[in-house]
């Protein structure tokens, strides 16, 4: 269970450095560009009206709960991704938020930004792609998850061809 929650994935130096760059880049952009503004302007955003999903089971959420969930993923989830703590779970929450953003909030918008297009699915899908990469690869060795997931001596490794 600890590996599922806090497993770091690869410990390879070069791959971990690349994953660190991905975590820091996307985590900081999400935190500063989306999460922090929503957290700071929570009441103003509520007063203007925030999207509440209209599909089951999320249609049971109130507008404040919907905004709170977005803030939790975009601010606190991004912070966890930056730190590399519970990274896969934070990336899952943020990825789900991006699915809602792309296909529900921006459902009628075009797929890509371009000349004269200021509102599209593309930014949410780019964040979603990064979150999928983090879910699959894990946070790497330069993370708090790696500190919690110390390799144990005698741990069996299973290769594709059998036990090695």
C-alpha cells in the first residue's frame, strides 16, 4: 500500500531529473496561474458563478464545493506534485480536474488555440497529458515519495521474462 501511495517509480538519475523538471514546471504553472488566483479570489469567483458539473455523481455538488474541489486540486494538488509527495494521487486529482475543465467547462470550445481563438480545450489537455505522465512514471528519485519508499534489501524484482 505504501508503494501505491508513495512509490517513486524510477530511481534512474537522468529520468528522475526529467521528471523533476516536469513536476516543477507544470506544478508551478498550475499553482501560480490557476490554483493561487482561485484561492485568493474564492468569494469573488463564487459571486460571479463557478461551473458545477451536470453529470452524475458530481451534479450533487454545490457551487462552493465544486470551486473548493478545483482549488484543492489546482493549489494543494499542485503543491504536492512540486514536493513529490503522494504525487500519483495528486496527479490523478489534478488530471480529473483537467478532464472536467476540457470536456465540461470548455465543452463547446474548439480543441486548439489559434488566430482569433482565446478559449479552447488545449491548455487543459496539455496539463492532463503531464498528469498522465506523472501517474505512470511516478515522481522519481528527487521527491519526498522517494524518501518514504526506500528500497529494501532482498526485495524481489520481477522482469518481463520471469523472476530475475
